């Protein structure tokens, strides 16, 4: 599994939510600067306006096309500023957004934002947590992907001020893997019972190969596979040429040989080439 770097929102806005209090200078949530956007939350335990954070700037260089999204993790850097210090700001609703609007689970935490203790990070989601969504790569790279945050205050005396310094997101994913692409070259160093088979991994299919080698069988037609005789090496192989010694062959015999490589998707084969070992016939010369 791979993970992206953290990304910050390109668009931040205060959006009406049942006539709650607005977020002031929402663009301050675009970067970590210890300034932050803030909301003077009413002392009525009702939700305030949405802090909407979208346009995180993911693209295909961050998450390859066809990759499977395994988890979403976002971090808010938050603090609470209070005069009376008698009540807490907490999350009311925290939800992922896509092109259709809010989706998935309410990730709101019941924990206090912490009265006058400075900024602290709060993490939601993780490597295998999709936050109740089924988002794919296209959803993540869209400018509409993001987070909505609404807070509440349970203070009975006065409003409390909640700050969001920044929000950042990273995404865990698995690259789509195809069978390796392999070619087979003519055998060389051919002797009576040995030869050198040659091949090339021209494309790994998305991840390095765990095995590369050659399969072969006696004959002049048909394609051998890994159920026939094989010579191979195990390891961590990228693209490139490789060879293996074929031993225990029979003299003056035709063989069908082809290269192969294996990754988690499956086995990729090259074309089959023909090999014929040298004869063990010893010529005798008679003098008259």
C-alpha cells in the first residue's frame, strides 16, 4: 500500500448551515500559519456554519489512474479560545464531500477542542478507513473532494471562539497491477546438454516481479508453461534483460523455450523460441 503526501485545501469557505455563525477569514485554513480561521460559536449547543475545504489538488501523479483507494486520513489543527472558560467547543458534524455533496459517516469527535491550550492536531480516518465512503481515484482528484466541518458550543454563559489553523489530507491507495510484459530472445551458448536462455521484462505491470525465468519442453510446436520444466530466480525484479542456464538437456533434441515473470497479478509470458542441442555423434575418419 502507498500513501500520498499531505495536501492542503485550495478553496476554503464559510457556508450557511441553519443560520449558524460564520467562519471569519476562512482562507487562513489553507496553510499552517498559527493564525487560523475562527468561529464565535453560540452558547446553545447548536451547529454553526460549515467550514468547507475542497480542491486539495490531488492528481494522477499522486494517485495513479486505476488505483484502489484504501483509506483517507485528514488532520485538523484546532484550538479553543474562551473568556469564561466554562464550556467546551466540540465537533458537531465532520463529513467528507464529493461532487454530490456530503457523503459517508459523521466523523465528529465528542472530545473538547481544549480551552486555551494552544493548537493541537486531531486526526480522522486512517490507512484502511474510508470514512464510510466508496470513493475512487477519480473522486479524490476532483476539485469537489474535501471536508465539511461544523462546531458547537455547550457553554451556558458565553459564546466561545473556535480556531482552525489548517486542514490537511493524505490518501492511502494500492496501485492497479497487471501481468508483467516479457519477451524471449534466441538461446545462446548451446551445447549437447546445456544452453543459455535469454529474456527481457519490458514492463513490470505496476509492481516489481517476484520471479523471472524460463519454461521449456521437448518438441517443435506448442508453448511451454510453468507446468513444464523451468529454470528461474526469485527476488525483486524491475524491467531489464535476464538469462538462466538450462541444464540436463538431451543431445540432438529440439526444445520449445519461453521467458516468463511473475507478480501479484499473475504470470506474463514471452513468445516461444526454438532450441536444438548439439549432437553427441562423433565422426570417424578412415584412411585408405
